[in-house]
């Protein structure tokens, strides 16, 4: 078994544990991002992908965050700013704690629990596909994420904008940055709004602002040896994010994202 397949096998174990918690507690989730693309185009992992991405609507996301740390197997850890000091991400990670040789060394100064993982992103309600208010909302999130990265020494500024953000981070705590992020994510999260967006994603928020009904009641598709829920209109969501998602990218763009050592 090559190294990437070995890593993917561990991530499928994490997925199985998350799926059990969600089924036991009636929590709805979907495959998202590159994992959704892999399910639709490859019926499993994109061959060069090294992680699994899940998405939950905000209410389910917060229920999972409340329930999962109490019931998850000792082989895994729920990582979130409310659970971990100096947490480095604006969304949930479910991390494998068992013995393995995969490590994310860029966060080794923050935690020893830096092995294989699954990302869980929240999606929030917004009123429109695009507006000045949403532009400001997305800009604030990008600004706070930059502060978090510089404050926790995950990256170093290269341009004047980065140096300004790093300077600002000296006057605010990590805990406060996370509170500001959470407040900004949920600013327009009114159930009456008819669009949804994954603002924690690294993809352009405009491409991910889609009608709420595109998520809807999940449908089940094959992902490796599992049958996993995806958004009702998964193909429309993928087309919005990736364009011609069924065409493979050039070989030079088929790269691993998370750089496990």
C-alpha cells in the first residue's frame, strides 16, 4: 500500500466514527469541497487528495460540537477553539490519535495531536447571492483568519498588508479572534434567508453562495466502500465552485494539499 492510500484508509476510519455519531444523534451532514467532487467524479477520493471534507448546516454543526466530544472514541479528538487553547482553525477538525507516522509539522508547535484528520465546515444562511454587506462579512473573516495565522506563527507576512494584519494581531487575544470570527460567520444566519454559504472555506465565497434548497434533504452516493450523504443538488454546487468539474485538471495541478510528513 502506498503512503497516500494508507493515509486515506485512516481518514475513512475517522469518517466511520463521525457517521456513527451523526446517525445516533440525528445530525445531518454532507460531503463537501474536494470530497464531494471525488464522490461524484471518482466514487471516492480524488486520487491525489489527502483529506476528507464534511459540511453541516449551522444548527447541526453546533449540536455536533456539543455532543461529539462526550461520545467520540478515545482514538479520536474533536478540535475546536472552545476545546483547545491557541486553536489554529476557524472550523472543527476531527483528529486521529492512534499510532501512525503521519504528522502535520506546521502545527507541531501548537499541539502533539497533529495526525490524520477530517475537516467539518459550517454553512450559514445569507439573504442574497451577493451584496456589499456580504463582501464586508467575507473581508472581515479573511482579516481575522490572517490575524490568527500570524499570531500563532503559522505563516509569515510577505507584503505590506500582511505586516499590517500581523501588527494588529498584537492587540487581540486568540480567544477574542475566534469570538469575532464566530460572530461574523453567523451575522446573517436567519432561517428566513434563502441562500447558504460556507464562509470557512478557502474557495471564493461568491461561488459558494447558493440557494438553500441545493443542500436540502441529502441523497446517498458511493464514496469508497461507504454510502455517504451529499447535498440534494450536488452537481449544481460543484458547477458553481469548480465550473467544468468532470474534467480532470492538468497533471501539474494534481497536488496534495495538507503536506503530511
